[in-house]
């Protein structure tokens, strides 16, 4: 029989909350079981510049914690999980044979809508409406990867499944309201939500309020308090649907994964506990559940640097009485840029982490390998003395150190995609216009691949031909530009 260490877990939660300055944005960490709360620890304030303390009832955005709630709605709707998503959306063609199950399990290979917009030069604050996004997405001609061959995080599958259900008269907002926990499901950032406090982002040493212009969708729309999240999760553990949500979906060839339907499995000691994290501009959230023990931890914050998923794992580890054994992978490979022989896969080795296509993951030591603990971005690599070999997203990879490559004037000129343009001149990318103009040097990866900075991201440019290039990020790898003039 496992003894749950509630007092020690509360002390761990208190230490984490105490790290948030009393006059800065904060958050709440709750420990609960099926019978109710065991502790509720808070820190920080609801709004910077005011003095109202953050409480367990403070309302924030849950971001991607929404995903498992939407997946529960999908199961309740009776929509067949193995139906082809394209057949459910004849008005919005979906490239490739992507099933509903694959779309929800991060196996659809669907390019992420938000990152697609970034590659067209549209920042996160630009307003976009749901019908326009769906119509525009229909023009995407190919997928990031073949469905069922890798686990790669993307919000697009949730957006498309939501549209399929709405076409049948089933609305996520109405289903959420019927669950009785008081959770809000706004479609857009500027919709009024009772009690919602702002999320905070640090810019130039000052906290400012975050924002998002894009339609939120069922990938990350929900808003509520930590109390409401704990109430929902305690209820969910007793529902028949929970086991289906938490069951990892295997790849097409039968290989196991750690990601189910909006839930991922985290290993703590010898236990696999389902949960998920969420991040939006100024908000971080996360939770872990042990359904066999009926216990859970949830964390919400209104600060962009609030590492909610890591906090939930730290507190759950103490709750289960497990001694932390995850050592950061340090000095496991020479730091620097690496790239596959061809394609758009690149990485940067850093101390205790790796950046893959501009998405950073912490790495931990596992014998002669460095591994991630995130099932939605599984990484297992070792340094052979010449290359990084292993798996990323369950796909075999071999990454060699980046190589210098002369540019000359081969890329000079104006490049265009769907009305968006940028210019390359003398080894520099000129991105944006007027006060939003940016210049960035092209950094060679080798074999016709370069990196450049724009909109706060590192974008990979791959030469496809004399007058065609591809731009890619972690979740969107299919945006092609053509040259207008040399």
C-alpha cells in the first residue's frame, strides 16, 4: 500500500510559491483527492501594480490543459475516432489520411496554425477569425509528416476536429457549461470572462500583459480557477472516459508512445501518471493525476515564466514519496548546431537541454543517452563521437555538426508566399516593414539549409530549387516561398 505524503507535498508547494515575489504575478498549487482539497498554496498577486493576492479561486487561462477536456467531449459526442478527418470536413480538405484519433494524439502530422502564421510574418497579436483560419488552412498542400509515424505536437488537429463537430451542431462551449464546474470556454482572447486576471509577460525588465489575436479553439480555450480545475479533475477520475483518454495511442506500426487523447504519461518512480501542461501568453498551467490512488496535483499561474508542469511533477514526486533521480544531461555532447543530412531537421545542443527546430526540451541522463521526459516531444540521443544518433518523436535520426556554406548571391531577391514577402540581400534576411522591420544574418547549417531570426523565433530556410525555399519551425514545416525577383 502506498502512503501519500500530503504534508510534505504541501511544504514543497509552499517552497515553489515562495519563489514568486509577493508583488509580482503568481499562481496556485493545489493537492486534492476524490474527497476534496488537501492543500491550496498560493503566491504573488493577480495584477502587477495592485495588491490583491492570487488565490485558489483566481481565474486564469488554462491553455493546452483544455485538450483533454475537449477529448472527453469528443468521446461523449460519439464521433468515431478512426474516421478520416477529411471525410468529416468536405468543405475544408485535409491533406493525407489523418484520423480523428491521430489528430488528437499528436500523430496527424498537421502543420500548426499558429506557427504557419508566424512563417507568414503574422505575430501572435494579429487578429484572425475561425472561419478565415479554416478556409486558409484548406490550402495547405502537404503534412509535416506521414500520419501515425511520429508524435509531434500540433494544435491543428484539435482545431479541425472541433470544426467537424460544429458542422454537426455540437459545440464545445455548450458541453463545457453542462459539466457544472463553472469553467469558461471563450472563442477569443478579448471575450469577457468573469473574474479573469491578466497574464504577465516580462519585456525589457518590466511585466506587461500578454495577449493573443488568433481564435483560441478547443486546443486551448478554457479559463477557470485552480479550484475549478481540481474539481473537474476529481470528477474526471471517476468517469469511464478517463481510461480512454489516458491510454497512449500507438504509432501506425504498433510502437508504443506516451501520449493519449489530450493526456500524456509522466514517469514518477515506478508509476506512470497522466497529466498535461499548458502555455499561453502570460499564463502557465499543469496537472498530474494518479487515478489508482485517486490523488492529483494542479498548478496555475499568471506569469509567463511560471513552470507549472515542472512544479506539478515536483510536488507529485514528494506526494508519492519518490526520491528524485532525474539528473540533468550535462556535457553529453559538444554544444552547438547539428543538422540531418537532408530535410529541415536541426538541433542545438545546450547544457542540460536541446533545441529541436526552435523548440527547447530539457534532457536527462540515462546511461550513455540523453532523454527528454516529455512524451509529446520524445527525445533519446547519444553522441557517437561524430554525430547525434537516436530518436526524436519516435523517428530514427542522425544529426551531424553544422557546416559552413558560402552564400554568394544565390538567395538574393524578394520571396513571396500567399501575399507575404521577405527579402534576402548579402547574407541577410529583411523581414517585416516599417517599425516592425527586422534584419537577421543567415547562419549556415549545410547542404542548402540556414537559420535566421524573425518574430522572436529561429526559422529554418531550406533551398528547394533555384527559385523555391521552404521555411519551417517545430510545428509547421511546409511553408514554401517563391522568388519574385533576383
